[in-house]
């Protein structure tokens, strides 16, 4: 062991989903109730020639994002599946959040963006047209995919310039709940996100309806606020200190509005017992479910006794949420796309970018689905309606929020999905460092630069020995892989690490390339809490 330093669903389910959409009155991500590769094998993404080289390459000792090893790994995943084509436009838009209109950036003028849905074994092909004033990319959060499609600027691709386009194309292998978002600057804290669902062609679960629930914190366009101005305020005027926003190199960082012209959004005193202390530092005026405020919530309609699969996605920039459905218990079936031993709970805790799938049996009445912003004393809310009755008020906090709560560390992977037992070949020490006053977030005391590399070798079992040396919690995300939580825990791509705690997570190095490891608090990552794991040539 070495410690290293940096150098289609089943027929019955398809029918059930069709009924669910009809009962819900159209798209499950509809408007608020109140209104409103680069390789030679044919699976390479393509661009329109505005971006130059597809990426900045890799040092000679490391596998390139579009190298022959990446191509071979993609062939092993399968390149003969049905091609599912999508086209999305990233654009400036005015959005109605349910009585609140904001100017922001979004996919096709919708919030969330349209669902991208395929079946495991399909080839996902999506062309992004960039109509934004700045460059952008798409990261496919949680998907195990070819490295040159991962959407990381200067590492796996060049940013998509204004007026340009890029076609992402890759094989999908593992069913689950995922999502897409940019990986440039703090763009994720605008409206640029959408659900990505990979259906299981042999779906074992049986349910009548599906409800995708995307939870988000919101400030963009409210009283002059922008995420870039918030980052600048948190960084005491330094703006992005990681270079990841690509401001100087590719023009894809801030939107030019980094000077605060509205109220301060720095939050002081947000405390959460569940999160071990400070819950966050950004004061968001709104918290949304599927793009809607609690005052005009999204309404999901079903019948008493219907079985509903809820796919929770925390798409927020800086907020952890405790979620519960009033009057119901939830049966947890998956986290981050991977099956777990079914367990009942009243509430769940979701860090930024985490996903949970649950089953509920709908009762008779009208019920709040509430996401409590931990430590921030605000809520997001949607409504489950199975009969007549008065809708719950926007501040409703069901008692289930204070009931039994499960975290991923208390769950067990389903037996068929557990990581095989084997010795660890390489240990990488990952110290999360920095503090809230200086806002100097880093990994192992070194803020991110695209040239960073922690070497790993294909075929190894790698242990990330994560130690949070800060006074704030961090949701740690690994690209292109899933890691196993300790003691038979589930496979995940994102895990919460509380202040002054440690966790060892193991993954198999079976997807060659250059892969990001970072905190998914967007203000922490863009201030430097990121690094790269790089596969060595063999």
C-alpha cells in the first residue's frame, strides 16, 4: 500500500409512467402552479471548430482524455447501442419562479431543463448550442463515461465558446438518477441544470408513477445578485482564485457583474447539528423544487394507494437539505444511482449533488413535500395531491422532518452491488483545508490548478483517505467512478464529510483518463478545493 502525494423500463413500467404523466397533467417538470470525442471509433463528441484542440492534453506519463486506452474502455462498455439524440441550447432567459421573475441562464428557457432519458446500453448523444455571452461545458454528474466527454475545461475539453456548439456522445451502462450541469466557474448556481435518467431495461421495482424532484437554492437575478458577485464578496474581492472559472484563459467565468449591486448575500450564523456546525455562508432568498417557490409550488397528482417513485436530486450550489413528505414514510431504494438494501425513513439529508430514490404509497389528501435548508431557516416545497382539500401553506414543516433520518453511512449496498473485497493497492491522502474567514479552500493545502495530478494506475484498488480539517462540511465528488462507503456501505459518487472527521472510501481504477475530485459546494470548489486523479500510462 502506498500513500501518494500529488505529482428501457419493463412494459408494465412504461405504461405506469405514461399514466403518471397524464395524471400529473403533463411534464413532471412543468411550470409552477401559479403560472408561468474525440476518438476514432464513432463515439467521439464533435464541435464546430471554434474550440481548437479538444483539451489541453496530459503530461507524457499520463493517459490523455482521448487516448487509445480511453477508446478501448469505451468499446468494452459497448458502442452498438441505440443512439438517443438530444439538442439543448444554453441561453440567457427570463424565468418565472412562481410569482418571481428573474433574468438568468438556462437550458432552453426552462427550469429545470428538459429531462434527458435513455435506457442502459443506449448511446447518449447531446449537442449543446452555446447562446450564452460566456463559454460553458456540460458535466454528466455521476455517469461512468469516457473521459473526453466529462466536460471539465482545460482538462477533458476546451470550453464551448459563445456561438459554438459541441456534441457529447458516449455509451451509458449503469441505470440510475443523474443530472447535467456546467463545470465552469459558478455557472451551476444559475439555471443551467437538468435531470438525466438512465432506465433499467430489467427494472426490478414496481410503481405507478415517477416524480423527479430537483431541489435548488436561488439568488441569480434577485435584486441585482449574481453568483459571480457572491463569489467575489466571499473571496473579499479576489473573485475566482482557482483558475477553474477560466476567466483569463477562455472567458467562461464571470458574466462581467462581479461587483455587488444588491444586498449582501454573505450569511453568518447558519448552524446545523446534522452538518456538524456551520451549514453555509450564502443567504439565498429562495429555495425551489422543480423551479418553483413554496408560494406557487409544483403540484404532483396521484390517486390514494398509488405507488410513487421519487427521484431526489440536490442541484443547489451551497445548501444541504433535509427532505420529507408529510404524512408518509419513504422507502429508500437507491443513492447516487446505486441500489441499497431497502430501508424506511421519515427524512433524508441531501448534500449538494447527492441523489436518492425512494418509494412511497400515496395516502388520501394533500401533503407537503418539504426540503428544509439546513441551518438557513428556509424551505422549498412541492405538493402531493390525491384528493380535494386545502393546500399546505408555503412555510409548512411536516413533523416527519424531525422524525427518523437516514444518511448514506447508515445504509448498506444491495448485495448484488457491493464492491468486491480486495486489498488496497494505493492510498491517496485527501486533506480538505481552508477556512471561512480567508475563504482559501484547497486540497492538501494547495488550491487547484489544471496541471495538478495524483497518479493512479489502471486495475488498482484505490483508497481516498479523506480528512476534513476545516470547520465546515464538504460534499466530496469523484468524476467517472463510484466509491464504496465503509463497512459494506453503498456505492456513491458524492459523500458528505463533516467538520474534523475522516472517512476512507475505495474505488477501482477501471476508467482511464484525468478525473476531477472536488468539493461540490460550488463556492469552495471555485475557490480551490479541487484536484485531479490521473491514470499513468503502462
